């Protein structure tokens, strides 16, 4: 079971869905006197973002090799990767701005703000799965009939639904976000 959780964590980390680990990386670098030991947190976060971006693009390249160019293009994997990158960068920016601001007086409020802004970024991702499934079924039909408008509408509706769910969750849940380790 531990392997499954490790694999799930790695998949979320590569797809920019998991929280950044810049704080933990910076702490380990300082303890071990590593290359990033003297760098401010924003530099460590930038290095981590570049590393995760390279991993995500590498995974997209492997997926393209596996699926073939026709399916890869039909399923619009490049657009999905771009959305994942944007959602991940929003998450990383929120992480840095909220948790590394000098005003850490009200930890409960900081947790809520982080959760709300993180959920806004996360709301962008479920629509990718829905649209990809629709595209896959459409491709298997003799005459595909999904239009760009259909795809954008489906994506937008899914995103709005998850945006509302995320906002409600941010307002109702009181516990500290569990994926942040020792940051808060």
C-alpha cells in the first residue's frame, strides 16, 4: 500500500497537482550545506517549478510516443499539459505568497486563504479529464461530431462546477491543509 501512495504522490507532484516542496527542499539544503543553501525561498521555488515542468513535459513526450501523433493531437494533450502547468504555477505562486508572507499571525486564516486560492487553481484540472474522455469516444465513432464550442463549453461547465465545490470546501473545512508538511 505504501508503494501505491508513493506512486500517487509522485504522479501528483509531476502533474503539478501536489503542493510544492520548496520549503522542505530549502531546509534540507541548509542542513546539508547544499547548492541552494544560501538561496532565498523564491529561488528554490523557481528551481523546483522548472524541475517539475521538465518532468511534466517529459511525461507528455512519453505519452506522445505511446499514443502516437494522431491520438496525441486528437486528445489535445499539449493543451492539457499547458493547463496543468498554469494550474501548478498558480498553486506555487499562492504557496509562496500566502505562506511566506511576513504576516503569519493568523495561521487559521492563512490556511483558509491558501485552501481557497489553491482550489481555484485546482478547479481548472477536472475538465481536462472530462474533455479527454469525450474526445476519445468521439474519435472512436465513424463520424466525429464534437465541435470546438462543445469542448470549450464542457470544459467551462466542469470548471465552474469544481470552482463552486472548491470554494465551498475552502469555507467549510477547518483543518490545516495536509499536503503542506511542516510549512504551517
